[in-house]
C-alpha cells in the first residue's frame, strides 16, 4: 500500500477540518460522489486499527484501512488552489470514478 498526500492537501484538510495535533483522519472509498455516480474518496475523523496504512503528517495521522487499499493504493491526492478543488490521481485506473484495472 502506498498513498501520496501533497503538502497543499494536508494544509487544506488541517484548515477545513480544524485539525489539531494528535488527531487521526481516515481516507476511505465511497460509492457515489458529486456528479460521479461511481467511486470517490471520503474523509472523516477516526482512529486506525493495527492493519491500517498510516501517513504521519505534522503530528496528524492520515490513514487507510485494509478494506480500502484496493482503491487508494498508488493514489496521489493534491489540492489545486487555482481551481479550488482536491484532485485524485490513480494511475492504475483509466477512470477513478469507475475503476477498472489497466
């Protein structure tokens, strides 16, 4: 499992979620999403299990549980400030909304 979070998306999540040192944030697969009709990435405060993939960023724990590895493994999540949106790059899938291995 490997996931990349850009500094800009970490800063965005910290600001928008008003995260403080020591908090944990789960990234997970959602069915649906605005306009997608397929899959998207959800985010919420939670605590990781022993099998979670963990990224420690500025004393905040971002993590993915084992059931969601299939979608998030290899993904890069970035915040594009020019467009004011979070962007998800998953090179394993032709279309991240409707994942089908290349």
